[in-house]
C-alpha cells in the first residue's frame, strides 16, 4: 500500500515522522508524495499555538477529502494534536480512522495493521483509541532507524525528548512529558549513519539542547557530545538550535569556539526583554543575564550569529514593556529573529492571567517587531558584501538560472539563502562551494562563485 506523510510543526516532530516512515517501510509499505495515489495518509500534527492547531485541523480535513477524490482508505492522525485532543478528534473529525500519541510513534505499524483489520469488520465504525502507553525507553527511540526527508545533505538529530521547564504559556511538557536525554552512544551511532547516508550537516534539536545529559549523566554533557560528533570524519557542519540562555555555560561556549565543525551560530529563544514579563512567563532568566550571555558569546566568538524568538502581546504586556522589547532588539541587533503573537493555550497558567491582549494588538505588535528586525537584518546583510563564505548548496532555481545555498549563518527553513550563478557546472545539493558576496537584501544574499568545491 502507498502511504503519504504530512509532517507539520517543528523539526522535532519531523524526526518523529522520519522514524514512523522507516517503521512502515520496514513492514513493506511504499511511500508516495501524491495525495491522490496514497491509500494511507498520516498527518503528524502540531498544536503548539493556535495557528498550528488550525493548520493541523485543516490538513486533516483536506486529506480526508482524498477518501472521495483519491484512493485513500485510511487516514491516521499522530503527533501533538492527536495526543492532546483525542476525544475531540473522534467527535469532530470522523474521517480519522486512528490516533497515535507522541510517545507511541514506534507503534505506527501496529496501529495501521489494526485499523486495516477493522476496515474488514463492519461492526467497528468508530476510530480506535490512541494507544497511550507509558513513556518509551529513550534508548529504544534513539536506536530506531529513520528515513531522512530533508534531501539527505542535512538532517536533524534529536538529542532529547520532553521538557521540565514550567513556562506559563507552553503546553509541551503536558503533551511530551519530562526531559529525557537520549544515550550518547546511540546518538553517535545515529549520527554516523546519517553522515554515511550523505548528511553534510547535523542540526541538534530538543526542547532545550543546552540541558542535554543533566538527567541521564547528572551534569550538562552538550560540550562532550559536540566533541564526539566532531570526530565523525565526513561530517562538515554541526548546528545548535533551542539553547536557553540560562543554561549556556563556559564549557559549551568553548566547544563552539574551538571545534571547527561546530557552526558559529546559536538559536537562543529569549521570548521577551522585560523582567516583569519574563517573570510572568516563568522564564528562569532576566534582561541583565541575557545581555551578559550575549556579550560573552560575542566576546569569545566574534563572528557568531545569534538567532532568537520573541512573543508579542503576552498577558498584561503594557505599551511601555513592548517598547522596552523594541529598544532591546535595536540595541542588541540579533542577526536572525522571529516573532509569534501570543497564543492563549488552554490548561496553561498564562491563559488564565488577567490582561489578555486583543488579537489585533498582538498581531500589530508582532508586525512592528518584524519591521524593525527587517531594517536591522538589511544592514547586517549589507556588511557581508565583499566577504567570502563556504556555501552548502540547497538546489537550483530554473526560472532564475541560479543556485541557492546556505552559509554557516543560516539554518534551513527559517533563515536566508545565498543565490549564485554557475553556468559551467551543475552543482548537487550537499556540495560546498566558495562564494564571494556581491549583493544583499533584507534576509538573502547574492554572490559569485570563486572556486571549485571546498571539500
């Protein structure tokens, strides 16, 4: 049977999808990217914020239509939305034939086989319950093979599951459970397999990558993990996402500075710059500490690229606190920045707080922050004109006659690209070339090829 996967939400969810795909491939199913040809469709859902929930629900509805317009016989919902709202899905989305919780991803084959058996039993007309089970052994998940869907030249390496932090706006700990680091030896084995399959870049992800090892080894072990990953011969780049400022330590900074394969890039979500709002968010840091961490990173690694995310319109956020955040952004000049309008999620303390901002205000403030960042980004991009960078080729754009790629300064999917022409050579995704920057936009760069492969 042909199966289509729709993976929504974060890259951590994508890794879950890749693990599920491998389970089904090993059981003899065949993958397709044609929704009209798919006999089984799996929607791996997200529900981190309201917009993500809407997207997940709409995708389920759209894929459900393939039961009439295509060849779909079975529609499964997995992921965070399926974990959080199983009863609502059963009641409101009857096109769903089965549900799977986030902590049961390796049971996707078992679920599908049961659903297929149920199709032959006319007495069973309701979706079967999601197999909610005890949290799986982290070792079992880490050892499970996966089918990389990012093109093969880069891959996400999920180093931990769950979260112990109690941010008042976030539902993730209730959905995915407490923080659980994956054993280092299993991560190294998985990383070697990804590199052997063609990955030039590994992107480390977790709810908080900086906490890696604190549960399993009783101390932070991210620096040690970076050292061991750097020993993989054919690996070129290692990138860090989701590093909380309060957990960034000198050992980690030294590893980033001294290990050549570790990109001088860090994604550090700070969420706000007002101490009052940070306290209401349940964050374990403040403005002064964030500034100290940024200053220390830039002192130790002068060419480091800083990415962050912010929440606009948190309950009780005053105009003065919003302006404080704008002034902070202007002062710090983050290289990369994203903004989410606050989303009130049920069963979170923030949803019950007084002073909920109107939707219009939240989106207006988010837009204002992004307009400011656009100006900052344009200025920073212009500074790169004349500089040379290694560029990881992502692909070719026929209508433009240009290749597109990323420097160490850019994570896939969220940051900018470098565009360059190469009429005499057909580069492949994953090739690393040397490019001199000749032009700049708000987020993207243009350049000229100056030599052959650097690897």
